[in-house]
């Protein structure tokens, strides 16, 4: 069959894009291609399940605008389609006086981003919200929450199918080329023509762009986030979401506590380089993925700037006691017997050749193509809004 639009990737960004496109173009023929046997297999289904507020991001950036818009859309979506979610609130905690200045900076950024209901609180109010947390000051973010992102994806997929569109699994894209004046998509199973191609493949977005003959301005470098979870007997230590003050020189938010909407409390993640783009265990290794990263100058420039932090992350990866020590900065009473290992995730970090991290959403547009090259956190929260943004760009062309 021929299609008007083909979207690669059945994570939350790809599915949201397909759904918003279907709503904007009701008569269009739309298909989603996914190399896995189901939706949300990688980044979407392996993150912390947090509905982010948008408090951290640079005012005016895509991340800031789409996070706030996407959060509102996501909550309304979950209410409409009865997807598990809970606006449980979050605290960002300064554990000593040296972190208070940075905490105040985050609060001011939150005001600029118009995050509703945020407030600076002291130790007494913090104890009321999270009795087991130790801190000298905190920001209370009541609009943050938790959600079943895989459940969101399943509902969108059902909606697309009911609207008459196609979601095809176990079909990995192998080539995209022009044939008879149309784009020809070749997969592991078949080939077909499409009027417009949209790349939402996350961990493989740069490779798919190169497959289409483009030169993306970034390369994906995978970082594994490893988690522990609290034992059932220890889950009462956490009421909602508990985050540290992030290090501004490092692109991750630090290990934190997350109450999960389907049950349990996750602790983490750390962030270690993964020797495989889909490397979810410490022993995961792919020679081609590793050579590709090591051949990229941006990786070594990033490593040169942040090697000390990298060593700390690796130490936490192999030392449960080291991981525990980071968690005890927030909750001193948590013990090593309270932790058990939990499944890991891999984050697609987009690096520029100079080693700088692409810290905002990044799109590359070509003839009848749009590539979402970078959709970092809070992409899951912002997914529906990113879908709007992609559709605006596609229909604008």
C-alpha cells in the first residue's frame, strides 16, 4: 500500500505525532512502523514515569514550552481515557546550605516558566510533605505527578487503529530512497511508498537520518540509567517524588525517589556510558555501537570535561553502598537491605561534534522528511505537545 504519512517509531513521540496528524488530516492514510513487537519498548517504557512540571528548563526553550503544554494535555488525556496517573507532587531538596542558592535559581526559573503552585519551603513544611526527608530548604511542586506512559501509548495506538490507520510491528526500516518521484520505505519485511516520512526513532534517530542521505548535526550517545527499588516494607519512606538539587554542570537530575503509579518506589537513576544503544545490563556490548561512539570526537570532548563525574557514576553502578550513600543524602534512614535491583533504561544523549550536549529538542527537515533528532527528558511528559509541533512543521511545508 501507499501512505500519505509514515512515522517511524512507536514510542510516545512517534505515536503522539501520528495521532495529532490523524486529527489534523482526517482523510490522510497514516502508518506507524516499529521494529519491536509492541509500543513503548525502549525510552518511553523504561523511564521513571514522572509527569514533569517544566520547572528546570530554560525559559522560552522548546523543552520549557512543550513540557508545560504537554503536561496539561497529558493529564487531560489520562482523565479522558482512564489511564493510571496521580498528581502526587514533588519536592526538590537542598540537603545543605551550599545548595540553597542553586535551589533559589530553580525556583526563579519556575516562576518564569509559570509553573503553577510552586513555593519555597523550609524544613518544617518539608517534614509535613515527606516526613523521612532531611533538608535545609526545598521547592514544593504540587503539579508534578506520575503516570503509566506505556498505558498512554497503548491507548493512542488503539485510537489510531480505530480511526483506520496502520501500526505495523516487527518492521525495522532498512532504507529510504526516492523512486518514481515518491519516497520508498524498505523494511525488513516489505517496501512501500509514502508522501512524507517522519523519523521518531529515539536511540536510532541519527542513524535513520543518515540512512535518508542527511548529515545530522548531532550524534546519539547512549547512557544507561540504573535503578533500585524499595522493598515493599520500606515504601512508606516515600509519599511522592523526591529530587536533589541538580548539578548544573551535568545533564542529569541526580538520583531520586519516585513513587510509581502502578506500585512500588524507584530509586535512581545514575548515568553511565552504555556500550550498546539498547544496552540495559552492565554486560551489554555491541562492537559496532561502541566503535561508532569512540570514533566520534564529541564523545571524547564530553568525557574530557566530565570524567570525574563519570567516575562517580561508574562507582555507583558497581557499588550498591555507593548508590545508597547518594540516596541517604535525601533519606538518611534508608538502608542497604531496603534496596533491590530494578530494570534499567537507556537515554539517547545527542552530542554535537564539539562535545556540547544538545539540551533542547532538535528537528531536521528535508524534502518530504522531518527527523526528530533529539527529544530528551521531559519528552514523555511533552509528547502530545511535541506531536503538535511536528505536525505544524510538516503541514507548514
